């Protein structure tokens, strides 16, 4: 079997995805903000012999445009529509940061289709008010001047120490209007913490103790409120 890399017209949007093939249980992985499907390349390599792994580009990133405003419920419906398109009834649903916001909403919208949840460096609430203004300033510079002046600051928040030239090159190519829609979605998301007890899927939480953008305490709060069997790795 081989990978299928293509787009599908779903929910009024051209969704870019990669179906990595395989005959095992399906795993659908959703990337973090300013990332794309390729962030999971190593995980795909580790899983592809036993699972059918599907990765995709969320609205505003990679090969998927954001042609208008949207929210993470729309993105969760993109996941479900992609599963329909690929003939996947149920799957393990996973995501990192923003991808976790989406995965939680998939579980709330269609619990019967979620065989398990994988939540990586994510949370269930909104942004802390004290960081919203600073994030807004980063957005304004990104849109008006390009990512160059702020890319190191952004990388320190979402990537950590390292050499990130490949991602910087991708950020340069992003559609600014699409990025703006994606940023508004990120900052204006609703709080689903009060709904977590209704999620009974078996869940794996993976969280880095050096995460700058989402402190470990937020993941622990999410763990304590989820309604199913939860394993947490730090």
C-alpha cells in the first residue's frame, strides 16, 4: 500500500490531506497552529505498519485555504467530513495544541466515532487574558511586515529551541488573509471545559513540562475533568 496525497472539497473548503494507507485501525492526526500535516512525519513512520494514518492541513495552513471566518467546531466537522470521504467509520483522533482543540470537539460532536483520543500539549479552555494583547501584536506584525520580524518570538512559543528555517520558509508563503482567519479562530475559541465529563473515550495525554504556550497545569485540569479512562505522560 502507498500514500495518497490530495485534496477533497468538504464543507465548502478544499481540504488537503494525506492518507498513508494501511489496513489497521484508523488514526487521524491534526497539527498545531502554524504547522501542517508534515509535523507528524515521524509519528506516521512509527505507526504506518499497524495503523491507517491520516494527516491533513487545517484551514489557513499548508495546502488548505481559509477563505472566510471559521471556528474549531468547523474544523472538527472538517475531520468528520474527511472521515466520511475516506470511508472511515471510527478512528483514534489525535492532535497537538490547536489540533487538540479540534480533537476534543470531534469527540463532543460525534462520540461514537472516536475510538480513543490522543491529546498532545493542549487544553480545553481559552487563552489567558494577559497574553491576548501580546499575541495580537504578533499577528499585526506578521500580517503587515511578514513573519521575519516576529518569527523567532513565535518559534520560542510553539517550537522551542532549535533551527527552524524550514518552518520559517513555510510561514513566508502563508496567505495573510487566511492566517488572519486562523488567528481569529485561535484567539476567539470557546471554552469546552464544562463539557469534558461527557467525553468517555479512552484518552492519552502527552504534555511537555517545558511548554511555554500551554502550561502543564492546563493539561492536568483537562485530565481531571475528562469522563473516560485517561493516561497522562509528561
